[in-house]
């Protein structure tokens, strides 16, 4: 039970960390946000990528919360399995954000597919 509460708190912290990124409140810095070389060199890219990354974090946290609450007394009872359900969506969110960073041009717009 305590492990479930700890993971739910981690999900809440993850979602809360995504909110300033979504609202574009975090300027380019070396501490918080998606700190790739491209994102740090262009302000528009920084805000576009971190906006996407913030939504990805919130979505990953929401998915994990739902999965843990729905299945906490069944398949996901062991702590290690709950932890995997926490880490996997987070890894997918990070991967999707890094993929998105490569799709954004210097003006912060997504490049068209041609």
C-alpha cells in the first residue's frame, strides 16, 4: 500500500513539473526543461519543445495514475510491476519529446512532411 502511495506522489510531482513547461513559464536554462543543444540555442525551439514535453509528462503521469488505481489490487500488486508502469510511460514521453525536438524548425514550428 505504501509503495502505491509513493508512486502516486511521484506521478503527481511529474505532472506538476510539466505544468510550467506547458504554460511556457520556464525560460531557456541549464537546470529545468528539455536541455538539448538546439533547444538552448533558439528560444522559439525551447518553448515549442518544452510545451510538447510538458504535455507528454502530464499524459504519462495521468496514464500511470489510472493504471495503478485500476489495477493496484490485481495484476499490478507487486511494487516492481507498479514501478515499471511508472517508468515505461515516462520513457515514452521522453522519447517522444526528443523525437519532436528534431521535427521543430528554428522558428518553433513543426516542419512539414515532404
